[in-house]
């Protein structure tokens, strides 16, 4: 025998001569070698492992012994072959148990070796060794495991050895006679080896293929374990696809899998197998439909299952028939079509199981698609008489069509709707069938409706004597029938869109639909008007049907599409809140399919409605619904820009046209801004809309914000002071909303487009140059206020400009819009060269520190913080050393007025936020945070201490537009965790220190007095906890629970709401912690439900009731039982609360406590 392979250097070449017993390994020793050394592995290593196997409990000893063997092979003198030689006595002895242990050792070692120590020659030897010993029954489980491990080794040559292993497994081994685990290993090995390449090779050898098929049948026959079946069902289609036409065992192949149909399986508790009944059913379907050759054997038994009384068998049969229709030949179905259609129709029309109904429709579609195979739909598009040519689909449709015509004629609308569902399944199958059905049905349906209209016009008839209910039913049925037909046709048309070439052209389709579209449109439009106020279901049905017709490819023209939109829009306005979301979805879908017609009609429709709102009477619900519609439609890519450019932004520019402002104008402005912000998100930024957004949209938004502060109307010019905002954007909520829109546009632009924006807005705010708005094309001259006087724009007071006192505060407030732009820039975008950055930084800092009237708000501090966060570290360090001490002194100087200290605190907080988000955890950050914690103890200026407590929330939460990742700030990933971990010890220690020094009792939940600084620590915690990552919060909760319970006694509504919401989260995620304090929690929450307490506004009461309501759901009944009666008695009060929302929550809460039971 020739050598199997060459041995490594210093080793011997070898070959194998093997009889099952004994094993003989013959070594070929090179001539240059002297005496043959002992090539056996140290028997001590082997015996240690075999002895450890004797005790199944000694897993540690087995692992240690195995590691010694592996070390000896990978690092010592041994190899895989010396291990085999060392195992000779164990493998050839009479003791079956010892032979099995030896094979187990060999099989276990193989996957633990790296490729150099498991060379191809050694693997080839092992393949022969394992295969030849498969007759040794006690060793078979580990022999198969060894073969499986060899097959997965990197050096395994499948092409060389697959035939040897497969032949041994299927020819020499009776797989079904072994235990499940052994069978599973055998099937996994077959799964790895029976590849497409291997089966293609087998196919070329008829004798091998003829042997393999019956052997494979025998291997899987009678298998019952679901894990093994999943592998068999995976292998079966491969074998059948490759070899079914080369064997005479086709029927045997079918029988071996169909015996499992219908398969039933219930996963064991815990679902350890990870296999579901659906997995098995799906795999079995693939096997039954693996080849067209199974057709003659499968149809009859599948029909028998469909006709059975078992719902599960019916469903499985329908699913399998649907798959079979795509694979089997039409000739196989031809003798059974009438019976099949009858059974399927019965399932769709009479079954109460929705799953069987849907599957019946899919099966019907698959069968009719089979009937129409190879038929050209263009023959039906050009033919006006389908009865002259009686193709097979027509013959199959005739009974269904005849029944439908009778049902419509006799007003059997329920049955007619059921028939239309069947017809929908037919139309979905293919375009040929869709056109066939439409040609046969549409004339009947539309003619019947036209006759009814004529009868109604002519006067009373027998048909017009129907009751209102009967007429509504007939209307609803007609709409549903038409929707089913058109919906199925749309599906068929959509399925051919990707075909190249397209089977039909646009002109032919338009010619086909032309006789029907006008009648379809008028029928559905009239029904939509009549259905609008009937009920949510009817309104949705009518608009849904109109939508299906409008999106039908190449059917409606532009006028009809716009008419359909207007009809649905009218229904949307008058319908109630229940169907409105669905109606919005219909309008949105129409806009997606036909954006240009919808764009034109909505612009014409809403342009008059978006004129300046001068009085509260013009703020109608219709306008609110219109803005909601624009928000929805504006998310369509092609509509966002036209709506912004022609509707929304001009409306904003026209808003500040009068003084005093119209009542409700700010509400309208916020609604418009919400719509603007939604549409900005839909723009293609930074894409094709970037240039337009930077050159026109952003300047237009800035003009709407700034223009009222430098153009005085006649009413404004006569006043020395203004006690109300000069425009709707002077209102804080509205200005913040507009600033958010400006920031959204700015941060979405690329850096090269942000640079000119920064230069322009710098000239506006520093130089007073309003040229930014000179060439603006958004909006027209009519939106500009009449009779105005233009004054200087100098919000920072950098020039000797004369600004009327009445406008100066409003110009300063407009700095928030500069901050929105500045905070949204990329770090690389710099100020104009003629303006040193530090000079502007100093100016902004000065204005912020001297803003004693609060005109600037947070805007200057936001700019400073954004510059420090995004700028070089050296600038930040310089600021912290040189400028921050002055800010700190201003905060701590008790001789200064509160507003002066408060202005400095605002700067301090924003600078701290800029540093904290960098998460440097250096001395600067530690000093900044520690100083904030120390200021909470201020009992002289409690307003300042409360502001400091609120500042902790500012530091940890995201601002709407500043210092966020979206705004290109430097924000470390875990900064919240690190900041909370830094603050928490100081807050807890400060609280306890103040508690110890007070005269109150020693319990943590002791009440507090107005002069007590403890609420400041609790308020700081309350502002932070909602924004702390949940894993961090849960880890610190045991230490925080006493403080949370104390917070519930503090007469601060904001603190009570925040703490109650935190307890709600704790009750859901850590109920065991709430259980430890349940008595205090229940009593405190019940106290918060009392309406008589002035510190319990509606928000406090509803939050407390929600938290109480969740306790019976998360805690064991044994825990809450002692408090049940007292809680139910206490909840009688909230049931009579004056606020409806409180009463609603009280009902839910009391019901959960009342129904709680052990």
C-alpha cells in the first residue's frame, strides 16, 4: 500500500493496514534512520484520562487529563498519530467500554488541535479508521462524533473523503437503531457532507445515485425526534432536487416525508430545543414540494386533508397546496380543479378561522396563477369579449362569476362581499387574471349602481322602499366589493413592475381603464361623502377604497387624483378623532404615490387658509387639522420644500403684522413651527436641498424672528415701553420653538455652507447689517408690515446706535436665535478673520454677567459654553483660570442683588455643562461640581439655592439645540454616569449633614421647614434622576430610597411629581426595593392624592395615583395585603375629585387594588 502522506520532519512516514481487530499501523522508516524509536504517547497520560472517565462525576479530573494530552501534542514530542499508537491496547481490546473510552478520547482531542497538529494526512487516516470500525456498536456514538469533528477540521478535504464517509454511514450503519443523540450526530454529519457539489458528483455516477437514494430513505424512515427531523427535512430537498430524476424510488421518497403530514409538535416547557411547530411545518412543506415529480402522488392526499374535519389539517393542506401550485405541473391539478375550488371557496366563505380564510385566498391565487401560466395579458387588454375565447382561467371562474351576478341582482350583499374576497384572490394571482375578472365584474357592478341612481331619480320604486339600514348595507357592500377588486388588481400590477420587459405598456392600460374610471370615481366619491359622518369604520372604508382606486397604476388622470384627494380631505375634516389617523395614512399614501398632483392641490387649498391670523376667531379646529395634515404629508420627500417655501414660512413672516398681537397668535405660531420642524427633518440635508436651506430657508426664519425688533409699527413707535412681546416670537415658548427650527437647519448643513451663514449672522448681530434678508425670495411684499419705521439693530450694544427703549429689550431677547446658529456649528467653522474669537467671547460673557433684567436669557451663556466645548483645550483652560473666578465671586457675593447673582449662576452652570460633557474628571470639573453642591446649603438666598438645584437638571439632560452630539458638540459617551457618580456622595452627605444639625427627629423622612436647606438637595436629585441611565440608577437605589421618601413630604409640587415618577419606575424595575419600604410608600402616596392640600395640584395627584396603581401589578399579594383595606378607603376621596383626569386615574387605581388577590 502506498504511503498516505509524508510525516513532519523528524517523524516517520506511515500508512494503515487495518482489520477491525487488531489494528496494525505499518511505519515506513527512511533509510538514513537508525533504530526505530518508540512512537507511542506516554501511556500514563492516556491511562489518567481513561481512569477519570470511569467516574462520571470527576469532570475536573477529565479536563485536567485532557489538557495534559493536548499540551503534550501541541508543545511536547507527541502528535495525533502517537496518540493513536498509544491507544492501541484500548482500541483493540475485548472490553467494549474501554474501546469506547479510547475512541472518545480520540474524538475529543481532534477539535482542540490547531491545523499544524491535525494535518490532512492524519485526518485521512482517521477517516479510514473511524469508518472501518463502525461495526463496533458500543463505539459508534464516539466514532460518529470523531467523524463529525474530522469533517469540521480546517485540513479536511471533503472532495476526497465525503464519498467514503457517506457510504459508510448510509451503507454500513443502520442509523435508526441507535439513540437520539447518536442519530443526531449522524444526521449532522450527513448535513455537512451532502453539499450541492457532492450531490452533483453523485449525479454523474448512476450506480452511486441509485444506491444513495434508497439508503437515504432508510436512514430517515421512522425518525420522530424534532431535532433530527429538522436536519432530515433540510437534507431531503437537496437529495431530491439532485437525484429524483435519476432514480425509480420517486414514490418512496414522497412517502417517506408525507407520512409526517400534517405534523404536530408542542415545544417542551422552557423551549430548550429552540424548534417550533411552524419550523417543522415549513420544512415539511419544502420537502413535499421539492420536485414536480411528486405532483401525481401529492394532490389526492392533500385534498383528503383539506376535506377533513381537523382545522389544523385544513390549514396545513391549504399552505402546502399553495406551495405545490408553484411547483407541480398543471396536468396534476387538472382532474381535481372543481373539487379543489369548491373546498377552498368553502374555507374562505364559511370558516371562522381568519388564518384559514387568508391561507385559502393565497391558495386560490396560486392555483389561478398556475392556470394562467404562459398567457399574455395583452390579449385581454385589446379584446372586448372574453367569452369568445374560453381559456382555462375563464372556465374555472365561470361558476364564481355566475354566483356573484345572481347575488348582486338579488341584493344578497353578504354573499356578494364573500365572493368578492374570492375574486380578489384571483386578481392578485397575475395580471391576466386581474384583467379577466375586471372585464367580467366591473360592468355588472357599475351598471347596477347607475340603475339604482336612475331609479332614485325617477321616483319611488320597490327597490327604493328599502329601509335606511338596507340601503346603508348595500352601499357598504358595493364599496367593499370594488375595493377588493381594485386592491387585488393593484397587487398584480405591482408584481409586474420589476419584470423586464414589462408585459404591458402604459397606453394599453390607460385604454383599458378609460371606460371605467369616471364611474368608479363618482361611485366612490359619492359614497365617501355619504359615509363621512356615519361612523369610523364606514369613513375609513370609503376613503380606503378611493385611495386604492387613485393609486391604481395608469388608471386615474391628474384631475381625478386631485379630486380623490379633495374628497378624502373633506372626510378627514368632518370625521371624528377615531378614524382620523387612518384617514391621515390614506392621504399620506396618496401623496407618496402621486406627489406632484397632491402638491399642487394642497398648495391651492391651504394658501388662503395660511394667511395672517389676526384674531382668535380665525384659529379654528379646521386650521389645526390642516397643520396636522401638512406635518404628515410633508414627510414625503418631494413635498417638504414646497410646503415650507410656499405655505409655512410665508405664514411665519406674515404673523407679526399688527400690534397688539392677535389673541391666540402665539398658539398658532407654535403650531406652525411644530409643522416647520417636522418638515425640516424631511428635507434632503445635507443633500440637494442644502443650498436652498442655507441661502433661503434659514435667512427667512431669521427674518421672521428678528424683523419685528428693528421695524416699528405706528402703534409701537408711540409707546415708551412695551408690556407684551413685540411679536409672537418674543414669547419665550414660541421663540424657543423657532430657535429649535433654526438650529435644525444649521446643524444639518455641511461645514462649508455653515461658514457663510456664520459670517452673515455675525454681521447682523455685531454690525447691525440686515442685508442678510435683502434678496430673500421666500414670502412676498404683502407679508411685510405696513407703515413701519426701521431703526438700528444693536442687540449687544456694541455701537452708538439709537435704539428706542421700547425695542431694546426685544432686540436683546433675539440673541437666542444667534445662539441657535452658533451652538449648531461644526467645530471647524470659525468666526470672520477680522473678529478675534476671544473678543466676542468676552463680549458675550460681559453681557451675560450684567443682564440684571434677564433680557438675554441663557443665550450669551450658551454661546460661551458652545465655544469652550468645541474649541481648543487651551482656550478652555485659560477661561477656567482667568475668567471663571470672577463669575464665581459674583455668584457668592451676598451683597449683590439676587438678579445679579442669578445672572452669574447662569453662566457658571453653562460653563460647567461644557466641562462635564467632556468627562475629564480633572481638578477643574471636581471643583466646579463641588461648588454647586456647596451652594445648595445657602439658607439666605433660597431662590438662588433652588436655581442651583434646578441647574443639576440642566447639566445632565440634553438641551433642545445646544451642546448635543447632533449639534456637533464634544459629548463623551458615559458623561451622565460619571457626573451622577461624582454628585451623588456630596448630595447625600449634604442632606444628612443638614438633617443632623436640625432640631427635627432623627428619621430620614422627617418633615422639613421653609428655612431648611434639605429640599434643595432633594430637588437637585429630583432633577437628575429622570435622566440617569437606568442601570446606574438601580445600582444606587438602596442608598437613595430614604431620600426619595423624604422628597414626598417637601411642599414643592415639582419635587413631588419628579419623585413620584421615579418611584413608578422603581416599582416596575425593582419591586423588591419598594416592598422593603411599602408602608411608607403607600402612606406618602395616599397623602399626595388629597385635593385639599394646596401643594397637591392635579399633576401631583395623578402621578401619585398612577404609582399606587402599579403596586398591585408588580408586588406579590402577600406583600400588599396588609395595606389593601386602608388604601381602598383612602381612594374614595380621589373618586370624587373635581378634575376628570384625577377621577379617571382613581378608578383605575382602585380597581387594581380591589381585584388584587392571592
